[in-house]
C-alpha cells in the first residue's frame, strides 16, 4: 500500500470515530499510536470488570458505572450492606488506548483512566454529550447526599458504598451452628471501611425514572409492609396495665371506630427504659394479654429502647443478647418491634459513619426475619436523618429497605405539621422512603381541637395513620363532640380506601413510586409542582392538607409590654432553680421563645449556668385583638407556672422533657392584662416557648393549592377545575381539599373495623371519565396481606381499563391474574360512573346484556343500573359506597351493581351515546 493510501485509511478511521458522540470531546488528542477496540461487551454476571492498575470499572448498565479501588489484594464481589444486586444484563462499550490513558465509553458514559502507575486512582468521568461530572483522584472524597430530584435536565448522580460492610447470609443474628467464620469476633461480617467504591448514575433520556429503577435494582426494592400497617395505630407514652390497655381497645370496638394496631410504649418492662424483663406488676400474664389483644382483631407492637451490652456492634455477645431477647418477646406473640432511638442509651454501630438508626433497622429486621421467615418483618424506626421533625441530613442509601419510619417527637404546633407533610412528601424522593409518618396530633402536650383534626386529616391521606402522644391522649372521644365526629369519619374513610392505598403500596415495591407523590414527579417543568405541601395520594387523588390555622401561635411582639411601657417582657434570671435571692441578670426580652439547648455554651447569658437556673418574666399583654376564651400554651423543659390577669392559668413545676401545657382564660377585646411566667431548668436541654389562641375564633381556613394539568373534580362540591392554575379553597374544620383526577379510578370497600374483616369480595369502583377522552389502566392488587409469598409471585392483579370517546364510555374489568391461598373466586362490583353536567345516556350494557336504568329508590335484585342525581346540600362524606349521591355541583352518577361475578371471567361495561360530559 502506498503512502497516500495509508494516510487516507488512517484519516478515515479518525473521521468515523470523531463523529461518534462518545469520543467527540477527545478530538484533539487522537494520534497514530491510539489503539481503538470497538463493540466490546461486559457482562457483570460473568466478568469481573475492566481492571486498570488498582482500579476496576464495572458497567452495570450503559448508564451505571461502578468504580472500585483494590482493597488489600483483591476487589469486592460479594453483596454489601448497601448494594445487593450487581447481576445486570450485558453492556456494550468501546475502548480507546492512548499513550497516557485509556478511554472507556458506553452510550451514556465516557471514562478516562490515567496510565501512570503512580496515579492509578486518577479518573475523569463525563457524560456522552461531553458534560464533565468530576475528576476522581487520590484526594477526591465523595460523601452520601440526598437522592436526586426529578429535574427536567437531570443528568448524573453518584454515591459511595462507604463504609463498605459485607454481611454474612444470616445478617445481624448469631452465627448458625453449622457455619464457621474466619473472624469470630465479627460474627461473620467483614468491614472494609476505607475502600473506595463508587456508583455513578447517568440515566440519559430515561431521566429520573431510569435513575430510580437503577437505584432500586442496585440497592434492593422497598418491601411491601403487612396490610394491617395501613389501618389505624393507637399509641401513647403511658404506663398501661393489662386491664387499662385492653379497655382502651374495647373502647374503640364499642364505638365502632376502626383499629388495627395497639402500641405498648416502653413501660411494659421493668424499669421502663431498657432490658427485656416483663413488668409483671402491670402485666401479670403477658401471653394472656397478647392473646386477648389478638382476639379483638388487633395487632400488638411494643417499644424497645435498646441498651448495648458490648462496645462493638458485631461482638458475638451483643449479637446473641439482642437476638435471644428480641425473639423471646416475639415468641410471646408480639407482632412488631418499635425500635426507638434513645439519646442516652442506645446500640453501637460497626462503624461511626453508619448511624444508629440504620444499623438498628438492620438488626431488628434480620432478627425478626430469621425468627419468622414466612411473615413480613415490620419495624417502626426513626427516620435516619430526621430528628424530631427536623430534616438534618440524608438517609443511608439502604434505609429504604427497612420500613416503616417516623420523624421523632413533634409538637402540636402548625410549624411541625407543615414540616411533617414536607418530610413525608420529600422523603419519597430524596430518601426513597415512602412510609415516613408523624405522631398524629403531636407528641407533646394537648393539641387544640383544630390542630388535632387537621393533623388527623393529613394522617388519613398519609402513608401511616398513627395517633401518638406523651401529653394527654389522642383518643377521638377525648375531644369535643363535634371534633370527635369529624375524627371518626376520617378514620372510617381511611378504611374504605384500603384497596386504593394497598395498590399504591404495591407500586412502591414494584418501582419505588411513593404513596405521596410530589407533583414534579409528573410535571417537572412547572415550578409550582415542587410544592411539598400538596401531593398526589396514589394515582388519582390530589390532596392539599390544611397546615395552618387559628391554633397556638407566638404572641405578637407588639402585644407584650414591660410595666414601664417598653415593648417586651422584663426577664429576671437567677443562678438557681428556686427564683431565690437577687437576680443575676435583669433584661428586657422581646418575647419568650428560647431554645438554649444543652452542653457548653447553652447558658441563657454570660455569667449564668448551663443548668440549674430559673427565670421570671413579667409585664402586660394587650391590647387583646378580640374577645373570647384564650388558650395559653407553654412548651418547656423543665418546670413552668403562668399567671394572666392575676389568675394562675398553668402550673407544672416539675422536671420534664420539652412538653406543651395549656390553660384557658377569658379575655376582652382591647384589654391589657398582667402577665407573669416563671420557669426553671434542671439539666440537659433548656427550652421555654409561650403561645396563645383565641378558642372562640373558628374562622374557615383558606388553602391555596396548585391544580396540575388536566381536569380535577373537587370531591366535596363536585366542581371541576382545569389546570395548570392556582386556586384558593375555603376549608371549614370538617373539610380537607381533595380532588379526583378526571380519567381516574378509585377503588374502595364497604365500611369495616379492621383490615382482616373483609377479603375484598365486595368492591366499589368510582370512575371519573375524562371529558378530553383517553384511556386509563389501573390495577386492583391483592395478596394474603402478611406473608412474604408476594415476593414469589403469589398475588393477584385485576386490570381495569377506562376508555372515553364521543360516543361511549367503557370500563373493562379484566380477568384476575395470578393466585394466592386466600384469593376470592367471586366478587360483587359496584361501578359508579361520575358523569358530567347534562350528560345523558341511552344504553347501558354488561357484555351483551342491556340493563334498564332506574332512578334511585327502586329496589332491584341482581344486576342493576341506577341513576343518582346530585344532592342539594354538601355532605361531609366521600367514597361512602353504594347509593352515595353526587355533590351539588356534580353531574349524575350512574351506578351499576354486578353481584357474585366470577373473578376468572372478564367483563365489559359500556355506556353509549353520551352527550357532552361538561
């Protein structure tokens, strides 16, 4: 070959390669010595990766790369605490060898590795389009961050498997007798805490959805909790006896208020803090008690504040102690553990970078799963990274595998309710944890009726509805009659929606879609969609909880005055707890909302101690904005006393954690009243905050929310709103803004009092045809509700397909798919088609059978179709089942009842010749 032909061939190769998007950014560096290898294939299930010096690259997909530095003499191929699946399909890549580096490329990634032996950890990573991600070198440190959000231009994200911990097959339980381990002091675990092990996600056009899919395949799915988890929980930090606990459950049953889980807080044991010895003075026969609880169709969860018995988490002594005692209690019949992080007594972890929360989740899950391998292990744990309602740091990348979670001890204050909603909504994205829950009603103190109801309304449309408190109860009947009536109706509504809720939980297992879905998961191009104070609850309900009201707020600064007329209150600070002697400091404080914390630097002022001090604030409050009964609230750690107008309103002169105490007094508009507040701090944290509320001011809350694209029906009025737009909704106390998607399908059941009462052989389907036409697929999901057989395919799915055209609406109920032991063979369907105003139909058919449409009030046996006209007055019930009439601004509802249908045979329901649905 002559020289001109050689040059022509050389440039032709360069031309082809340069045009490839993978190598575009390296155009200037190609030269004669480059060695290009194209169309190579890496299979993670067969190959161990691409090794360059001390680095190994593993393409788990064309958009997911593992970069690992050799630890000791070899690389890590076993599953780790975080990563449970590296067996991925084969990936095609290209390799370019240069003088100073090697370049590996897939469709989405370009990786440049330095040849130089002394720099074998130098790595340059870019997207295929040329966007630089980072330069990885010996000095680079990658830390765990919040998971990425669904941004329209989401390109790349990474997390390190650090500390890298390799568990044995038996997890955080004792080494089985038939197993031997290399290092018995570690109970079969391996710790490679300093290993560099990095996972880089480049989802490309798949965007956030592709990232979530890849992340959950790598780190494991979100387990499906037992069905009973989605019923009502009742919990209280309270010293129960066997009799008082059973009576509380009986009170629910007598009032026909649904209940599924009763929680015993820490005082079931001797000492009430840690250890596992039953307090027989309270529970003389614990097995009898548990059996009586189960006989009332209630599950029992108990609290554990674990105390480590060894300084190292993997010490066989610690592992055996925890396993033997936890399983001993489970063997008594307890259904679930509440692993409660304790600030002063707690577990140890294998590595200081692994939090107590996520290590404890793993311990309790492994113990429960090994002891009951066929039941779904259920652990209630603190959210890793949320402390008493405050989101402080990311959760561990494996934390999503250990549901369920709660955010710690919160207060019955609006700011905490706002944070609670935000924590649940955001955690489904930034933590991949869809079951983050609140102490409904607030942990401390006694909430106002308004706060209790607003909190419970949110709880109804949240992942877990768990009433919990340390101050007072959260029992509905302990509030006013009107508040109790509202509370009970929302609890009952929750139970009617169980098929809809459980289907959303299954979706979280299948693909990670959270139950509470922030709107930018579907409409990321809209700024308003990022709000964490509203969400889609499941596929088709838009919910905007009321998170502000007339309840306890800080007294405005301008209403507080010293005796001589300055703005604020005179604070006299004493260096003792008794307010005795001469004050060490006197100053004017603008208000009383102090959080001095604990430890060094936590004293209220220079010269005062960090603990063992007291304060007296004095002055006047006024002019009072309006006449009424005012409820004053003081949240303090420790003791407090409050006088208003010379009358003692609150008196709790005792040591306590930060708790709310309230008192009521009648005040007149325009009046000025003497005010005196006394407070002391004993030890640990120091906190004092003053709030108030005019109880008689029950004005309607105004809620502004964003309506997403499409049409949405107000479930209380029937009015249709078309988005995107912002609207303002007036929300009286019984009301929470909730909208159904037009084109949506909502599954419900007749009223029950516990989750196992009904096997869903009687289903109600509310169908909302979209005026714009289109097709919707939804799925009824069923399994046994308790075992792990759902992971082996033992479950049923029934597809429901809604189609709407100018001439007809059709609903196809497919034949049931799959099977499990308790599956029903016949089912009664009640199909409720929500028609637009003025809509008329001429024919209703079920398969080939035409049904005569009757007006409501006629009694018909067998298959029937009834036309329900709108009611004149607004009802305070929704999704109440057969016969519920449309709301005042709705069109009619065509209700078709099909009794005792064979679930293995599909059906087609068709409504023909409809006029406009508007």
